[in-house]
C-alpha cells in the first residue's frame, strides 16, 4: 500500500466516515456552514455576485444562492463562491478563504445528486482537511511568499476532495480527481491582485474558479477520465508547480483524519480583509474603554506589519473591493458604527463624514509586528497597535490576535447574529430561521434540496 502523500489523502477521502468525526468538529463545521451561507446571501446583493450569477446562466438543477437562477453544478459553485467571498466576510485559514471554495462545490454536488445533510457535512469536513494538509505542507519561505503566492491552488484540492467524497469515488478515481485538480488549479496570482494599480482586482482571493475546477475534476474522474496519480509527490509535485521553495511531506499527511486542522479556521466578525481585524479589535477596545466618539478623533495611528503600510492605505476606495482592503476605511466604519453588512455600499465610501475620518488615519510600520507575522504566518495572529488622539488625551491598545480566530473564537450566538443580519434582507426572517434550524440539525436533513430551497431569491 503506497504511503505517498497523494495516496494517503486519496484513501482518507474515499474512506472517511462521519462516525469518526468528533462532536466538537461536527459543531465547528456547522458553524462554518452557517457562516458561509450568511456570507453568500449577503454577498448576493453585490455587483461581484450579480455578474457571476449572470454568467452562470440557467439550464441546471443547482441553486445560485440569493437568486431565482438554477444552473449546472460547476457554474453554480462558481457563482456561490463569488457571492460568499464578495464582502470579504467569509472564513479564513492561516492563509486563504477555504470555506468559500469548499462549501459551494459540496453544496452543488449534494443538491444535484439529492444527497442528505450528513453526507454534505462529512464532505465539507474532508474538503477542509485535505486543503489544510496540502496548504500547510507547501507554504513557502517569506522571501518566496512576497514573490509568488496564491491560495486558489490548494483550495482547488479542497473542492475536489469534498466533491469526490459526495460522489463516492474509490481511491483510484480520487487519485485521478486530485491529478485533475492540480491541472485545473489557478496560477498563484497574489502578486498581481492590483496592489500597484489604481484599483484592486475583483478576483482578489480567487475562490470561485477553484470551486468549479475542483468540482469538475471530481465529475470527470467519476467518468473514468485519466490523470496523474502522483500530483502531490516528489520534487516535481504540486509544491514546486505552485511556486513554493519548500515542501514538508510529513506535514502533508501527519494526523490526517484524526487531528482536524479545520478547528484552526477563523470566522470573521468584520467585512474586511482578515489582516485588518486585529486593528479593528484594538480600535473597538479603545472606543469601549474610553467612550471615544467620532467627532473628537483628531488622529488614529495604526502600527503593524509591512503589507498594511504598503498595500492597505487606500484613502479613496473606488470600489467595494478597494474598501475591503483599506485600513482607513475599516477604521472609519468602526468609529461611525456603520452596520457591518453595509460597509461595502457606495454611500459608505463617499460620505463626507467617512472621508474626513479616513484622512485622519495613518498606518506605520512596526518592525516587531512584521517579524512576528513573517514567523507565524497566520492571518488571525497579526500584531497591531492603535493610538487614538483626542482632546482628552491619546488612548492606545494593542492586539496580537483577532476575534474570530482560534485564540478568541466567535460563539454560536455571534455567528447566528451575523447570519441573520446578512440573510434576512435577502430571504426574510422566516426562511432565515428555517435555514438556521436545518444547519443546526444538519445530520437529520434528508435531502439538501430542503436547505437550498430556502436559499434562493424567489
């Protein structure tokens, strides 16, 4: 029996059972699914999601969330992934946005094959675990990371694994699904997201094509489509194809199916890049402790790692995506207490009160914060210090971790509140409550059609 990384992960994918998943992991996956569905419903209102839904077209059986469109499984997964990531409110790993890729692929397969909630839940677990092991193994050095990187590469494998599990592929066909996922995975594109251009690319985290690509890989493998069975292995494996300069093959398989890396996935309490969250947390702490009002703020100084200084000081965000990657915009939204689901709206980018606060924000390099992040490489553990100057004095707080991460997780109640804020404007309170109950009791849902029927925009 082969012990190569590709073979080990394929056997795990083919043999995984819900009986072997501990109760805390099941609960966490339900939280991730509920959070994802809320983000997709909220995101369905945005121009990013509307464009993806239009391109998805019709002629299939899979729900495009928040719309009346039914599409083929692949295009539906693409559109739903785009919607889930549109607000930048979706879950994050140490890097990347795994849920926005894995869950749409699993949802589309489960719905079109009329599978139940238990099968869907297990597939999501498998998708996260395969993604996490590959991602963790092929992380480049920091020097390489700033030159070549892209989370979509590894997330394609999460979508392929979740889809393969739902389709009941045996080990041989799962190996082929992984081989196809490697061929279909997108180029690592982080260096060309648009940091040096007037606007940030709407592709940003590149979650949508990996969802469709991974799903299609599994569907083709189901039909006997041949591919390499060693995509992850050796000196010419995925790691070098993805642009990394190193690979920990032991990390790729160690503890698979028993240690559950998905417990380290973060949920986001604010609709902006995860790299900004410790800054928002520190600012909120200052506001709470010192009852700071927006009108009394003279200046806000943020001290953190280099990317926030180099890329995240957008002061006149032209689009909603620009706003999601702007420290000054997140600071203004927080100070003004604007509703979280609405941070993306044009009114919250052009309001004179917002612009006045944006102009009072400065972001500076903290060498120690940069060194700490380069070492730990976890987006939920980015040190940030915020100093707020007022006539009453300067108030300062620091955070090394952010709320929603594994060190300070959101509660089920917080995730439920976030879901309702995002879902109710799109599907109404009654259907939002029904979705919430079905996710809480997902193992008892006989067919995913029951769940997806509550998610359309009809």
